[in-house]
C-alpha cells in the first residue's frame, strides 16, 4: 500500500484516501471540491493542510469554502491576515493571493 492509498486520520467520517483528497482539493471543477476542501481545513491540523494545497489557493478560496469550514474559518482568516501583514502572502490584482 502506498501513502496515497492510506486514509488520513482526519477523514474520520468518510473513506477518502490521501490521493483522492489531493486530487479533489486541487481541482476547482470537481463537484466535491469545496466540501472536501472544507473538510481538510476543518479537520486536519494546519501543518497537514499544506501536504494537499498551497496557502495562496486556500486564501483565494476561503470566502467560498468558509461555510464548509465552520468555526475554524476564523482561524484561517486570522492566519492569512497575519501572513499578509508580514508580507508572506499578498493579494494579486485579480483577487488571488500569493
């Protein structure tokens, strides 16, 4: 069994492998993209999130995914606001973040 075939510990309510999770959260056209990204942001430890997505894409999609994240959305907003203040993340003219 490869690491991509394992089910991450934070997927306690569904059987979703690491590979499936990575494919879904990196594909904005996937019908389960926002709910699955919300699961990742809500259930995974912050350091685990970066194995699946990059900070700029999460910051860019946070307004759309917030309803799936619940109370943890406030944490992600706080984190990205801090990174912006420190110059670690910046908003692009098209509304995206880097």
